[in-house]
């Protein structure tokens, strides 16, 4: 029996469970940024952003490096690719389904109207 | 990307979150009342159309759904990349129109129990789909193996398909 034991998954998923932190990862996926940049981008205090980055760093999703007075954040290694990619793929699959479901909802709504079954 | 974005802007966003060790939650708002959205989940002929949209390239071999509390379902799919058709099956634990659907996923012993709620939001419907896995390991394994719903290769391939579709801008 193959064991899928990934202790880091726990910390990673806790880190990814927050919308701001996911946003930070997305941002860092495009370019490295300082904590000050990120705080401004997400309309947060420096302290608040430091906390988020700290959580991401502990999960191995982000690494930081202090150069002079500026702490620059960049994406951590593979953990991110694996887990975030899985979540994103899964989300895309549901998005495709739900787009198709939108079409059916619209159809049913139209039918509802033409049959005059609209309840008030 | 420009034209695509304008159409995306009109769509309601789909979110996916791992809520705990054993739980995965998908949410989406629909522009119709729960009565209608529920119907699209509970009527087999409607459900089939959106569960496997054409873009997936997957076709039904068979689809049996007895949507009532205690009823069962069995969906069999085929895809060119699969040597054999793949079956998904389970039971409906609860069917409460138009607010709640609960079913089991029994193709593997590590399958989740899926609860879907339909919440009225002023004429729109918030759908929350909640997968509860038997153990933390079961969900970790589902993720680690790249599967999506339980332990299923079909959806892993589906994911690849979607990614490639996306990359090609189709």
C-alpha cells in the first residue's frame, strides 16, 4: 500500500486557506515583491502583511531575503506548484461544469416565464 | 486574453477551499432561484448535460440516477485516453428539494460524502458543495495523486485536458 504522507501539506493548506495569502502567492507568481509592495497592493498594514508572509514562509510556499532595508519575497519551491496547481485545476474543472449549469439555469428560467408559473 | 476577460467578468466566481484536514468546499452563485438550480442537479437529464460539459471530451456510457433519499446512482464514463470505462456510484443519503442533496461516493473506500446546499440569496442561489473525506489521509491521497473527486484518474486527465484547453485559448 502506497502511503501518501505529506506532513508539509498541512501547513501548506492552512496557508492556502486564506484569500489574501492566495492573492500574495498569485502576485509573487508574476514577480518578486517587497513586504511594503505587498502591503500596499492588498491595502494592509505592514504588520498584517508580515504575518501573512510569515505563515507562507513557514509552509515553505514563500522565501524571503533581506537586502539592505528591504525584505524581498519570492515563491517557495515545489510545494506551491503541487498544491496550488491541484486546487486551481480542480477549481477550473468545477468552473467549466458550472458554466454549463448556468446555461441550463437560464433555460429553466425562460421556460418558467413562458409557462407563467412565476410565483410571487 | 482581452475578449476572454470581458466574458469572464460576467461569470460568478467559483471558489475551492480546503476547509479542514478532511473537507474540501466548492462554492458558486447562480443567477436563478434554488427551486430551479436544485432541479438542474436532481433531474438526471439536466444533470448529465452540465456534469460533463462537451469541452471535457468525456462521454457517458450509462447514467442511472434515482434521486430520492435512499436511492442510488451509477454513472459510467468513457474517454479516449481510458482503456476501460470508469464507474462512479453511491447512494443518496438525503434529497430535500430545493435546499439540500447528500450522496456517498462508493467507488473507493476512501470516497467522500458530498453535501450540496442551495441557499436563497434574494432570487439567486448560493451553491456550497462540501466533500467530507473519511480521513485526512484520504483527502491528502486524493490531492497527492492528482485526483480530484475521490481517487479517480478520469478527473486527473480531465484536469490536464482543461489546462491544455486553457493554454490553447480554446
